[in-house]
């Protein structure tokens, strides 16, 4: 009598075939895959419905108003408003962040990665930077309100776009430092050793080898920081950005920025009158903000690719 | 000189060394500015809080409204902290109910299941979601989540309420939850997975019994850091929360509510407001409380992240 009967053999054969061709339905596996796919689908759906809602609501603002939506000033009638004061404010904030946060941030990152000894003080500095990155934006608003609007009034003229740029520069400084530190840390040690080997000083090695090599990562961090600064509204509310009337834009007067316009306009009720309601105006401003943020991301990716191609070439 | 090299010969041109030291001082001072920033934040918040406590005459009873209808009414000098802390906690909890399943699910899919091709497309999309400014998510809350999701399902009395704000804050922290957990999952060495496959475990078993437990400290870190962000989120809570600077203490999430952050922006208020007195100064006190809460969460979260780094 055979140890394995024919029926057993054929049963095993089908079992193995099913396992190999993945026809065996294992319920927990399917359940897990389905759950994960649902999660991913919901995440994507959220993003796409958000973009779709902004774009469809923004279309009337642009098709009816055209360029005057960009060049007009803010006011109390949704079909006459424009976002020029917001564009001006956001542009000035962007320039301020570039001028203040980027050099400071890269400098700090170079110091912490290239110069600083591993002692308690420097470890504390790094931990402190990590903590600063997690401080809510609204707290930076309090800081800006007291320091830049209050104490530094002779420099900033109070709640102006200069105070806003300083506040947001401080807000994104930890982001610039952390991303630059990561980029500098990724530079191979051999590059530095080669520099020291031919007698270069620490600063010469840093300037000529480490920073150029780390540039793609530093630039990506810079661009992300810029995008973050352009989208923040909470600190601007704290330091007194306005949303009502702003006849003229200047560096020394009252100011507003695109996110402030979206904040203010989306809260206003849509009257059934004109073709463009407040929600269309808010979506129009939102589309401009999204476009700016996306453009900065694309610039970042482009620069990174450019630098990487150059590095391979040399 | 006896023909031997001295230390001075090897240390190079003194001018170059002096330049190097100058650069070190310059770079070092930019690093230490961050310490000054932290000190200033603490100083500003602490000084403002003391001013606030002085102007309410150190009467801490004001901070816990014990009247029949307790609430946060700064204009009437009724600062019921429970109201705004509860608002933050309620909206934060709703946000995490959204962000944990969606964020963690996306992370597990990206790290364990997605083919390389899908991953290459999906990961940048999640990063785009992370870059969307919070005012835009606030707009989305008012013009999509409220009318199309919350109103039809729950039919609340007012279309701006804590559920709407909570869901939108959840959308905002999904990418944080997803990216930190994905880092943790990918840090699990593949030898663990291979060992599991080697003894005949399925992919689902390997994921649930091996990979997730191995990455648990990173996932906890993701949860804590995302919670901290949710509590600190301002714009969405101010836009969709439904209260303008004052409101009663409520437990029902379908009612409008006030977070600590929204209370702060409202206290800073309009442009021509007189910036003095307890109704204004309370923003420093709330700010200090918020600062300590988020800082505590961040420090604990960072501990967990470090633990992941040390493990593998």
C-alpha cells in the first residue's frame, strides 16, 4: 500500500499550483491590501478634490476679470477686487526670507557641521533648532508682534511688510538650517580630506568643495522654506496684516499678503448678485498661491538636476 | 634654524589662518542666533503672561469659569481655559482620527506594497499635499468639507463646527503622519522581512507581525509629532471652527468651537485695536501654554525618532 494515496497527491498538487499561481484566496491578505488601497485612494481623492475645488471656483474670477484680477486692489465688492496688494506683500516677504533666512541658515548649518566640536553647547544648539522647527507658527507671530512691530519700530515702522518678512524669515530659519545640515552631512569625507591634504584651510575646503557639493540639497531646502513662508498666514494676523482697504502698497505702510486675502475672503458670505462671489475671489487668490508654491518646487527640482548633471560632468 | 621643520612652518600663512578664524566666528554667530530666538520667544511669552496675571490681579479663579454657562469671553474678562484647551483637544482628536488611518495606510502601502513605478509617482504627490498652505485647506474646509461631507451626513446646526475644522486639520497632517512613518518602515532592515519570508510567512503576516512592530517607535513618533502640529494649527481652526474670539464651553463636536490658536489670533485682533489690558494680554498666556504643550510633544516625539536611528 502506497504511503501517499493518489487523492492526497492530487490535492497537494492543486494546493501547490494555487500557491504558485496565487489563486489561493487568503482572506487576511486581501483585507490588508484592500484597506491600504482605500487609505491611499482617500488620500489622493482629498488632494484632487481640493485642487479641483480651487480651480473650478477660480475660473470665474480669471475669465471675467482677466489681468485686472491680478493688478486690481482689495476692497468690499467681490467682482471688483484684485490681489495686487497681496502679490506685493508676498513678493516682499519672499525677498526678505531669501535675504535673511537663507544666508543665516546656511551659515549656521556650515558651522554646526564643519566647525563645531561635539560638546554639550553645540549639541544643545542642534536640539534647540529641532525644537524651534516644531514651534507653532502663531507663536512666531507673537514674537514678531513684540520684537519687530514693537521694539524695532524705528526700523520697521510698526506692522509693515518689513516686520512680516523678518518674522517669517525667523519662522523658516530652522527649516533652512536642518535641510542644509543634512545636505552638508552627506558630502563624502574624502572630499574634505583631499582638500586638507593639499594644505587648504577649513574655510577654503568648505567654500570650494563642501558647499558646492551640498548645493542641490541646500537649494531644495531654501525653496521649501520659501514656499512655506509664502503660505503662512497665522503670524501675519498676529502682526496686523490688513484685509479691508489698502489704497497703496509700500514698504513702510500697512500691508497684506495673498494668504491673508484667502483667509479674509473665504469667510465672507456669497451674495447672489454678481457673477463673481467672494468664494470665487478667494479661490482665485488660492490658485495664484498654489501656482507660486508649485513653481518654487519645480524651480528647486530643476536646479537640483542642473547641479547634479554638472557634478557628473566634472 | 637647524634645518628641521617647526610647527610654525606647517601651520601655514597666518593671514589665511586669521581669515579662517574670522569665518568661524561669523558662521558660529549665525548658529547662536537660534539660541537668542528661543530665549526671546520664552522671554516675550513669559513677560506677557506675567502682565496678564497682574492685570487680572493674580486671581487664578478667572481661568476656570465656574458660572452656570462657562465659556471663553475675554471682553467680559472670563478666561475659561478649559473651553479653549478642550476645543484644541477635540479638533486635534478628530484630525488624528483622519490622519492616522490615511497617513499610516499610505506609508505602509508606499513602503511595503507599492511597485517602484507606483512609488515614484505617489511619493511626490504626497509631498505636494505636504506643501499645500493651511489657508487653502481652510478654504477647502469651508467650501467643500462643510457643504459636501459634514452637512449631508451629520446635519449640524451651523456649517462651521469642530468636526469640519478637525477633518480639515486631519487633511493637513496626513503627509506628516505618512512621511515620518514611511521613514520608520523603510528603516526596518530587509533581512527581517527575508527571514520572515524564509519561514514561509505571507506578505500580510510579515507586514503586520514583523515590519510594523519593528517600526513601532517611528510610528509613535509620527503620531506624536502630527498631534503637536494638529494642536498648533491656526488658520484652519480660525476659519472653520466657527467662533469669533469668544464662545461657551461645549462638548459636542458638531457645535462651533474655539481652539487655543484661534483664541490667540482673535486676541491680537484687528488693526486699530488698543493693544492693552487683559483681553489682549491673555494671548501671551495662551501662547505660553501652547508653546509648552507642543514643545513637550515634540521632545517626546524626537526621542522616539532618535530611537529608530539607533536601532538600525
